[in-house]
């Protein structure tokens, strides 16, 4: 028996947290009283039971696959997350922070005005209800395409259902306690219903995507191939005419369509380079070419790759793997990622970049300046793929050289952020999981974070973060003395860019944008994609009033269709102070995002003329030159 003291009990009997969680999840899966739903919903069900410490709860959950996929896709886009109370937000905040999303808390918005579009009866009912219910409807402007989590206030869920029936913007998914009886879902060719119908499962305590009446479901749910989606789903709530089909935004960009079921994933350049390396090494060792190879991916599974154009010569071999990006519009889709492996005199592995692979010319990327732009995970994967050849060479006092090339890579790189990051002459060999998810924004987000790092590593302490190419161009005209590296086109990833700037000690940031994106920042929304939530016209009306707008103008702004519509109205009325108020509010929110450590100035430009409509700042830095 272990005697406690001096860490003996913990060392002998304790387990690392990751092992505890893995063991607990395995035991939950084995103890499940009912068949689990199909992936990925099974993991969600298990995690709910794990958090509650109650395996019996698995028999009372309704976790539709479609709802899980809708929620995951929304989170991948950086959509807004709205929680009923602070306790629910606290449980999600740490993981959401990794996505650059700060959850909105309904109860904290209870004092904000209700949207004018709500029906009179709903307004009256919510005014007499809980603060959570009222706050949730006050946030209706940010609800479109969002993920709504109701964990503590059933009144908030009921208010949400009323608001949706009144025409409020529909969220992508709702996670909430069940509150109404339901009938078993109809058969579906897409996935079996779960839990199976049963007398004890008519009133589930917890339900992902709360069920609705049949009429509401027909209006709100996407149709599946075989008819209506299962009753408990709330997916595809903004199809035709929604954000994914929007026209070009104020920066002139057309937003990427929303991810849909059935899109194929693909594989990264790093995975392809590792597979090509494995094929070339096998050819070099065995003297025979291979038609396909299988390698482990960091995502946790083995993947088979077809091999093309195997070649060999005196002490070398090469192989090609053609990159398949799935349904993602990746500029490197179809690239012929080539690995050439050769024996060398120096022991160990010498990894080089060949034709079409960029060279790092600036610090800040975590890669050696002057070396090939092959990121850390692909380097490790290539090393593992070449391990057998390296071991064979070591027995003979030799080493192995692996050269990765991508014919046409230099031309591909012109359509990437590589030149701005100081990667010249070709593409980067990238990937952290080995998998490319269709329409994922992960690579763009990573590029923004890298761009901030490169700027700081090259001495910039004043960054210009722009929401797009137009606003960046307008800002450059006003700041001709700043080096090119100081301008970072953050796009929709304001939260990530600000967080990285704060982390690296940047003292001053200028935000360059237009009315729509700045309005989102002013309402505390740091993921600026059009699908991440709408602009709150009530906020815009309040800013107009603060700038001197009369009651009639404020009411018209409150009913504005878009932020650009509000811009047109205040300009026509001569209330130009609106833009200064907007910029000041946006700067203040961003300043708070950095815990007051970064002084922020915001500039609002007219999208067509480039005129500076207004500016505002928060913090006390040295004056930003204009």
C-alpha cells in the first residue's frame, strides 16, 4: 500500500488528465444504456454524459447528426455563440477562445432595446419574463447563423421559439433542454433515428436542436434527399438568400459559401510530401517502384495515396503525389508534389526545398531564414516517412537528402499570402492534421496570425489591421511612412489578429475598415464573416443619436436593412459625427479585447471613394499620424 506524502500517492495512483478523460469516455461508451447515435453525434452525447457524470443520461438525449454538423460548420466559420447565462458561457469560453470567438451572454444584454421587428405580443411576453429571455431577444441582431446555447433558462428557449416564429434571424443550431413531447422521427436514409422510439423517451431532458411543430420545421429545416429533415434537427436555417449566397461585401469580396453536407475533404501539401517521400524511399531501398503508399496522418488515421511518375537513377529515386484538396477551392489543388530522395555523405536527414517551394526571407514564421518554407508538422511527417532509409544509410555511414519540389509552385504562390509573409519563390509545405476541410478558413486564419508575427519580428510596433484589400489600400495612402510589413489584411479574423498583436507586445494598432465590419466590432463581435452574425441596427441608431440625430432619423436607422443603408441615411442628413462615434466604439471594444494593453485607432472609409468618413481611438498611445 502506498504511503501518502512527498508526492508518492499522486505518483503511484494518479493519471494524467488526458488519460483520465480517455478512460472515462471509453467506459461511458461501454456502459451506454442505448445504442449511441452515428458519428459525430456520438462524441457529443458522450461528452454531455461525461460532464454530468451520469451514463444513464445517454438514454435521455436527442443528438441529431445534422444538428451537430450544422453547429460544427458554424463554429468553423467563427459564427457568433450566444449563451443564456454567464455559467454556460464560462464552460465554453476557453475552447471558443481558440477559435477567436467570445461568447455573447444574454442575461448581460437584458437592458438593451428589443428589435423593432419582434411582434407586439412577443415583446410584451418577454418584457414580463426573465432577464435571460429578454437578453436573448435583444441579441437577435447577432443571431443569424449563430450557435445558441441555453443551459439554465427554459424561458430563454421559449422566447427564442416565439422570436423565430415572428421572423427573427435563424441560428445555425440551438443546444437546449427539451421541453415538449415529440413523436419518433420518421425513417431516414441518412442516419438511423436515435434514441430509438420508446415510452421512456417522450420528454428528453436535454436536446440538441430543440424540436418544433411540423409547420415550423418545414419553414426552418433544410430538406434532405428523402423529404423533410428529421423533426429534431434545426439545420440549414439560412439557405437560399442567406449569408452563403450573399453578394460581394463592402470590401468587394464575395463570401465563401457555407459548408454543406457531402463536401469532400482533401489532404495538405505536407501529407502529400510525406507520402511522396515514403514512395521514393521505398523505391530507393527495394529497387522497385510502388503504385501507392500508406502513411499515418496527425489527424489520427492512416491514409493511402496514389503514386505517380516513379523514377530512379544512380543513388536516387523520386515520386509524385498529386494533391487532392477535395471540394476546397485550394490554389494548390492538383499540384504535383514531388519528393526526390538520394544517398548523401553526411549522416542523418537533410531536408531541402526544390523548384516551386518557397524560401523564407523574413523572421517571424518559426522557420530558419534562408531555408525552405516547410512547416514543422510536415517536416516531422517527412522525417518519419524517410526513417527507414535514414536507418539503412546510417548502417553504411551515410545519410539521406530529401528534396521537395512543386512544379508551377511559384505561380501558385502569387495567389497566396506568401509574398507578404516573406516567403518567396514558391508555395509553403503546410498542414497540422494532414487533412484539408472543404471551405475551412483555418489556413487563412493561420496566415493572418503569421503576418502579425512577421511584422513584429521585423521591428513593427504600429500595425494597420484592415478588413480587406480596399481599406488597406486607403490606409496606405494615409500612412506612407509605414513599412509594407506593418499592414496586415486581417479580413474576418479581427479577434485572432488583436490577440496575437497583444501577445507579441504591439503597442499601437490602427483598424482600417468600412461601416459594416466596424459596426460588428463596435458590438463586440470579433469574427467578421458575413455568416458570423448580423449588424445590430439598434446599436447604429444609438450611435446616430449620440452624434446628434433627431428621433425620426434614429428610428429610420433602427430599421436599416444594412450598415451601408444606415451610412447612406446619416450622410444624407449631414450627421457625419456618426462615423466618429462608430469608430470610437469599435476602438474601445478592441482596446478592451487586449486588456487595455494596445492603443487602438479605428478609421472608417467610404467603400467607393476611399474618403475617410470618421475616426476614433481608445487608449493613450503616442499620436497616430494621419
